[in-house]
């Protein structure tokens, strides 16, 4: 029977954000299918998560409908105009069926019409030049700077869209998808979605999108929704992946040496391994379209499943020594980019960021050491794990 074990996933436990992996491991061992107090079913093992991502018996949850149903409560006694449902209405990861398929093809065509090899290599050089004379720096700032410089080249941001504004927009957009979000936080996200409309310049990105979406009868707000999700999906996960990676590498001399000496194939291996190990998107959600059975448990149509991607990526049934970064791990069927119809549309770009970035960045950053006296600061986000501060300096 689901929910009988005393081992329970609890994201409110002290130290959870600092390191959620011990409770994932315990859950896999003692209670791999759990029910939370809202009736969600949380699953932790690779053998349950992977097939569910691919199965046609499940669909993604509808974030727009969720916000619509909550807006009366969120905006009660508030003068603000609800903008949560509208802004999330065209977010690919919350669409099913035909509209998902068509929008995915269109956004994919637009994204891959850009020369990301060049944009990424230029951003690597820009970032290293920018931080060249620093004696002390935050790896999170370094990562944000790098990803921002790729993003602003292709998506088109207005001049006033300062670095800080984009960082805040992206983070709040990511928080809109988290679970256990407070009313105050939703109001803040709503504000951000309202002023975010001014972030995007009229640029080639939108023009290309309009052309690809010919015949869709989309309105201005639909295009804004697509721009918003592209910014968030691009910026948030990539900078988290890079900042975690740089931190892990600088902690271990053997990883620094591996990267400095690696050829292209070895860089690909460590890129995959770091993405597995980091799993910036720790969880995702699926809803059952019919009655389903998992490990002998039966669940009715409409059950909401929370899939532990990060836990699955450390499952000892699949990965040898899963808690270690093994730079030349060659069999690496991780789920950090998801799997099935909603597989990450930007996976190729995220991989290129690491493949072009890791070596020159480590060549530059190897003179810095982790400032152990300043603790790492982790964001209090459950679904998208975020590092807020990781200081390094030159001894
Ligand atoms: C290391 C970096 C990244 C990670 C770990 C990551 C992870 C993921 C995961 C796990 C999903 C699937 C979610 C689900 O099935 O519910 C996803 C979807 C998506 N990602 Fe990424 N992502 C990354 C970078 C990017 C980049 C650079 C872009 C570029 C715009 C991007 C755009 C998207 C989009 C549009 C979707 C929705 C796809 C769909 O629903 O069809 N991601 N990502």
C-alpha cells in the first residue's frame, strides 16, 4: 500500500535545499512510491520514472488551467490584474496533443536557425574577458553572465532589459512552476509577468516565430508567452547546470586535470556526466489519462504523478557509483533532459554550452580556489534546483 513507510520525502526538512540527495536515496530504498498530503504520487526510482516519461498513457499538467482555477484566490483583495494564466498559456511543457506538436516544431525551427556554435564561443570569450582582472568572483555570476550573453544575441532584449531584470524574470518564471508556492510569491510572479512584457524587443526571433506559426491566429500575448518560456527554459537550467559544474570541478584537482587534458570525445563524456549529476530540473509532473499500474499499485485516471528525475539519475540500479562524478562514464542513460514527447528542446544547445565552454573556462578559473569560509547559498526551489552563491578567489 502506497504511503505506509515512515520514510517520507519532505522538502521542508532543514538542509533539504543544501542537499536533497540523501532523502532521495532513502526513498528509493525504503519507499519509492509515496503519496503526499495533496494526493500527489511521488516516484523516485529510474525504472518507474523513465517509462512514465515516455508512455502515451500520461500527459503533462495544464499550468494555464491551474492558474485560472487559483486566480480568484490569489488576487482576492488585490488590485492586480491576473497575468499568470495568460503568460503560461503557450508554455510547451504544459501543452498536450496537436498544439504541443505543432508549436514544438515551430519553436524548434526558429531556435535552430541560429548559429549557436558561434554565439556560444563568442560568449565564452566575452565572459572570460569580463572577469579577467577579478581576484574574487561568484561562480553563479560568472555562469549568469555567460548564459545572458548568448541569450541576448538571439532572443532580442530591449536595451533597458538589464542583466538583473532578465535574471529576476527568469527566476520568477521558473518559480511559477514549483510546488507549494505561497500567495505572496504568486503576486510577485504576476508583477514580474506584467513588466516582463517590456523586456523583448521587436526582433528577428519574434518575426521568425510569427512566420513559422502562420495560420495559428495567435495574439500578441501568445507570442509573449512563447518568448517568456524560451527565456526561462534557456536561461535558468543552463546557468544552474554551469554553476554547479564549475563548483564541482574546482573542488577536485583530478577533474580540473581531466578537463585540461581532455579531447573532444572526453569533453562530451564529462558534459553528460555533469548534467546527470546536477539534474537542474529535479522533478516534473505527469497526469494519468487512464487507470495505471506501477509496481503492483493501481492508480485511477487523473492521478497526478511527481517524477523524481534527479533521484532516478542517482539510482544505483542503473548507474555504478551514482554519487560520484565519473568523468569518462560512457554508458549514461540519464533523464536530466527528460525523455519522450516533451524531451528538452534545447538539449543540443545546453550540451554545446558545456562542450565549448568547459575547457577555456577551467583554463581561466583554475587559478581560483573555493572560498570554503563562505558557505554556498542554495535557492529555496524544489523543482528547479538553484545555486545562488558560490564564491572563489585567488589565494
Ligand atoms: C542543462 C540545461 C537544461 C536542462 C537540464 C533542461 C531540462 C529539461 C527537461 C527535463 C525538460 C522536460 C520537462 C518535462 O518532460 O516535463 C525540458 C523541456 C524543455 N526545455 Fe530544457 N533543459 C535545459 C536547457 C534548455 C535550453 C538551453 C532550452 C532552450 C530554449 C530549453 C528549452 C526547453 C523547452 C522549450 C522544453 C519543453 C519541451 C516540450 O515540452 O516539448 N531547455 N528541459
